[in-house]
């Protein structure tokens, strides 16, 4: 088994999906969370100057989705069938687009309050809810997102839409009952539940 070190900030952001997949697979790894004041120095040691970065036996793998896909394959969470795998990729890319848009909204304006307002009034209704509506319909008809068995797409859905820190309250999710039930189902998987109970509490 290779030695893994996942490097990111003390936040969920673009690293949390990989953390969920590693938890699901019961994979041991070092969860390095760089403090902001140490980032300028740590950045110099990272090939792309960006995180997340996964160190595999000392070799660096950049890009959150390449990392997540790699660990998902190892954990048996990527379908063998090329088309089903592509549908999973499409979903994960959609969530990644939402992460980008949500971050843009959160950091828009002059104050934290401006950012929260932009998330609530612009990002959620215009960007997130159209995706949530489609997912709700799809998940109402399926046990898992694709392939009749759990994939990393299911972990992507739950690890993103299930987080209040991303702007998704339980009240908002009440509008999308199949999506809400799906998130709960994934969060209740024993290894995921264990991760949720022990992970550091972060504001984003
Ligand atoms: N497409 C890249 C984006 C990486 C990225 O922009 N990471 C941010 C944190 S989410 C970062 O490293 N920011 C610090 C910096 O650029 O110095 C990925 O998905 O990994």
C-alpha cells in the first residue's frame, strides 16, 4: 500500500471529496492542513503552487479531481463501464463548477456579510438550485447516481450539498427530498459517519 499525504488548507473546499473517498476505502493517509501563515513557504515546495496535492510515496499528484478519481479507482468507486464512468465524471465536474461559482459569490463584495448575501440570493437560486432540482428528480428514480452501486459521484453529491458551510441548509434541502435522503444515506455509511464524527470542525 503506497504512503499517502493529502495537503490542503484547514478547510473542506476542494479536498473534502478525496477525504471522504479515503475514509470510505479505509485508506490510511496523513491529512496535512497548512495554516495560512505557513502557506507562502509551503507553496514553494509544491510543483503547481496549488492545493490540494496528494503525495504518493513522496511523488506529487496535483489537481483535486485527478486526485479524487485516482483514490476512487483504488476504492472501487469508479464504474468499469466507460460511459457510466463518464457520467460520474460529468457529475463531479458539475460540482466542481459549483465550488468555483460559490467561492466567487462568497468572496464578492466588501464584507463577509456581502458574501453571504451573494451566496444566498445569487449563487443558491441561480447556480445551485437548477442542479439540485435535476439531481432530486434523478435520485428519486435511482438507488445510486449511476451503475446500481455506489460511486464517487454519490460521495461528491453528499460531501458538497450536505454541508451547511457551502450554503446548503436543511431547510433548503427540504425542497429536494430525494436529494436530502440521498445525502443522509451516504452520510450514514459507517466509514463516512466515522469520518464526520472525527474530522476537524471548519468554517468552510
Ligand atoms: N483546479 C485546481 C484548483 C486548485 C486551486 O486553485 N487551489 C487553491 C485552493 S482551493 C489554492 O491552492 N490557492 C492558494 C494559492 O493559489 O496560492 C484543483 O481543482 O485542484
